C-alpha cells in the first residue's frame, strides 16, 4: 500500500501510436503506467526518452513529477522492430531500476523496486505466431516458473500475448489477475477495435493473491 487509496496502475500496448492526448489520459489519476511497443530504436542510446518527453510537454505535464524507465530495445524480430517496455511512475514513489535483473521476455522486461511501494515487473512476451512459437512458450514459462517464484511479492504486468489458461500460466497459484474483478464479458483487452465481450484477455496485471483490488 502506498496510501489509503492504494496504487493505481495501467498497462497498455500502444503499438507506437501514442498521442499526447492519450498519454495525458493515461497519466491522470494513475501512479504507474506501463507502455509496451513504445520508444526509440536507437541501438546506441537504448534509453532515449526524447519522444515521450515531447508528448508530456505537449500535454503540459510536469516531467519533473515522473520517473521514466525503458527496457532494452528489441530489434530484428519476425515483424520488424518492436518497441521496448516503457514505464512511467510518479516520482514520489521513488522507484529504481534493478540493474542486476537478468531475466527478459522476448520483447523486453523491467524490474522496479521501491521502499514505498510494491516491486514491479513489467514485460512484453512474443506472440504465438508460427515463427515465434518457441519464444512465446519460453516467455510464459519464464513468468510462471521463475518470475512468480523468485518475486512472490511483485506486481507482474504487461502484454502477455496469452490468456491465463494458456500453457504454464494456468499453473500460477500465488498471484491473481486484476481482470477477474470484472464480469467475464468485460475482461477482453485485444483487439480494441472489437467490442469488449469478444476480445481476448491477453494483457494482465498479476498481483499477490492476498492483495485487494478495487
């Protein structure tokens, strides 16, 4: 808990289509914003926040009130360049990146720690396409067999490209998906062009089972 209101978190795969208006909407009222597939692809400067800072300025958002983190950039995938995982947190939470964190899903992973808030693991897995099926399976096993066990108190979230029934995700017992507080017809996250009740629930925020969700 960070306050009586708890921690407000949002996870969203923006597909490199983030606008200053949507960023403003995401940051308002939220403490942690996880963005998959957004960022610069400069291999010489893996944490280039120029573009996102520009959007924040356009929204008249005070950049000094936030900390920005970015996973390693993923290049040369089957579908071309995939943006890294970018996390924006309120500076008051005092999150720090774990530089000793060695685990990574195919499209990027971050581990953030704070003395004032729950630790966070933000990630993006490969999709279950024919040419990436092995990577997808390995990513799901990494979540269920290593991350969940080594970081039992962490909030693990992002684009899993899988429902919680897929592969080894179905074996997870120590964490619960915040989507479960919603009726099943409101849990769909992909694709947003479709009505919610026929979408697939492939994006998740997993929290320790004894945590409360509002």
